[in-house]
């Protein structure tokens, strides 16, 4: 039994006339009659009573009609859902991000994507950079926002933001009122920093900047990025952080620009061999809006 046989049978059962059913189906009447006869022959019982002027459905035909309608309705619904999935209108998209990325631009990005693809379920996971890379490779997230370069060969990436770094200082610090300082001015200060294992590329960038300024920072305390600002406010030391951290508005902390305006790049990353339609559509939104107000630039 083929689906077309069920569609032919339902058309005749609903029209109660072979000629009208054939016209509705867009086929000639003789082939339609032969197809229904073939179906009845396969089943071993009659579906239609042809003894009257108007075709009537037999008791067996009425039972099959109900089930056939359910089958065809389910198949049509499945085809529609499959088509939407193929177009990227449905599915699931897991996004990794760091806490500081969520402070600026990220909300607008998510809102725009949800407007464009309302049928895609978004799963958000706050993760440090290295954990995002591992989650991307492992397939537990589909897209990540990572500070510092992405070197894993299985991942593709694009730079979406270049953000200046600033020095976070306790408000009582003598340099807190300055508009701009050089890194060498905090060379002898204790530093609060995140563990290298959480974001090797970003950590190495900060260390390189300090070395270029003529010193190796003394890391007195380690913490996650937003906790770093709280520890600075508590007087544990100073810290180098992305300028977007200022949006957290943590009392007790002053943020001072750095001479030479050193910057850190923010990348959006995804699995290069697993380019699903939801990922494609999300990257298009990222390309159009960026993450925050800074210019976007491809890295390949």
C-alpha cells in the first residue's frame, strides 16, 4: 500500500464520485478507478459500494478512512516541521558566553535572533573561555563568545569586537582619579587575576602587556572575572579587565584607561564541520549587529 492509494481513496470517499475526485486529484478517472480497485485487491475487501448512482463508503472503508486521514495528517505535519528544520526555523542552539560579555550587546543580540527564529530553542551557558572551547569541541554548545584567539583547528571563528582594557583600582587608590595611566605605574601593585586555565589566550595577552611594560605582575589573588572586581573593591589588589566590566557598576572600584589603549579581541566561535542552519542564522545576526558598539572584523 502506498500513500497515494490512501489519498486517492480519501478523495473518492469524500466526493462520493469518481469524476469529481479525479478532477480534484488532477488525474483521469480511469486510472483512479484502477488504483482504488488495486487497493481493494491488496486489502482483500471492498472499500466502496458502487451499486448505486452515488458512490458510498462501506463499513470497512469508513474505518480505513478515519485511520488514513490520521496518517496523512501526521505525515503532512511531519513534512512541514522537517521543512522548517531544514530552513533553520526550528531546532536547538546552545550558546556559551562569559559573564562580562553579557554586560553589553549580548541581550540585544539574543533578542534579535529570537525575533528572527522564534521556533529555535536557545540554551545559554555561562562558561569561561577554555570551557567554551572544550564544550564546542565536545558538541555540548554550538556557538561561543571567547576573548583571545581561538587556535583549535576544528573550530572556526570570527572577530566581532575589539575592546580596550582598563585598570580596575580601589576607589581610595592614589591613581583612581587619573584619566589615564601607564601599566608601569602599577608594576609594584598586587594583582587580582583569573586562573590561566580558565582562559589561556586572554591570560597570556595580559601577561605579555605587563612584560612589555617592564614587569611581571605579582598575582596575589585569583578569581573569576566578575569576582575580580569585587576583590579589587575589597582592596586585594588591582586588575586588568575589559572596559565592558564597567557596566557591572560595582561600588568601590575605579576604572582607569591605559596609555597606548591596549585592546582584547572578542571572537564568536563554532564547529567548522557542523554548520547547522540555526548556527548560520545566528552568525548572520552577529555579523549584522556585532556585540556592543565596537566595529566588527573577520579573521577568516
